């Protein structure tokens, strides 16, 4: 029974690596912002916005991943090999840049705009790290960036989001533990991910 409990807890923790995969955090950020703050656009425009976010941050990267995998340029969606991260990160940077230029405007909300700008900076930093043969934890980058965005939003609008913040802080710990259990990262790589995800969001706070 004790072994079964340990196995169940392990599976739950590993599940955090999939739920909080970097591909999903932009959609989480948009959904959170729309639910708690609200995107003041007509329904049709809002639906189109969601469709664009899902296409650019989820479906196109997944399509690129399967294309790269078919050519044996990547082995896993977790991008465990540091050299296999370069092309996906470069493409992801370009996609986020396109979103900033054409979709995510300041009109949708300043914190949301800065979240995507911070995401772009974090992705570029992670890309630079690959050329230094260092593997930043993209999961920690994404999850900590999302948590920092929620904190910034709470401060910006002076709303109490402590339950959401607490849940995301727990998720950071769970994702970090998950990545260690899967032997995907070292503690230094996790720490680097935490810094790379948090720092751009905090620095952009001073622009508000």
C-alpha cells in the first residue's frame, strides 16, 4: 500500500510537467486575465483572440515539433537535449514576436501585453543559454513567469488574487520536483529557469 501511494504521488507530480508544459502557459495567462480582470472586447473579437493564441502558441509549435521529430531533429517534446532546443526556441521566439506585433496589443490589457513581452525575453535568454551549452528549465521558466504575471496583475489592479498566487507557487514547487524525479534537470538548471522566467516579468513591472 505504501508503494502504491508513492507511485501515485510520483505520477501526480509527473503530471504537473505535462499540465504546466511551456506550450500551455500563454493560454493559461490569457484565460486567467479574462476571468479575473476581463478583456473588454466584443464576444466575436475575444473568440478570435483566443483562436489566434491557441493557434500560435499551441498548434503551430506542435506541428513544428512533429515535423522536426519526423526529420529526427528532436527526440521528445520535453526537449531534453540542449542542442535540440535551438530551433524550437528560435521558432517560438518568432511566434511570440508575431503575436506581439499583430495580436496582443496594449488595448487587451497592459499586464497581459507585458506578460507576452516578458515571455519573449525569457525565450530569447533560454535560446542564448543553448549556445553556451546550458539547459535552462523551460518548465520552471514558464510556470514562474505565469506566477509572476499573476502577482503583477494583482498589484496593478489592486485585486486580491492570493488563492491563485498560492496555487501557482505550489505548482512551481511541484513542477520542480517533477523535473527532478524525471531526471530532466539539475538543481542549477531549475534555478536558472526560475530566474529566467521571473526576472523579465519583474523588470517590466517598473514600466507600469
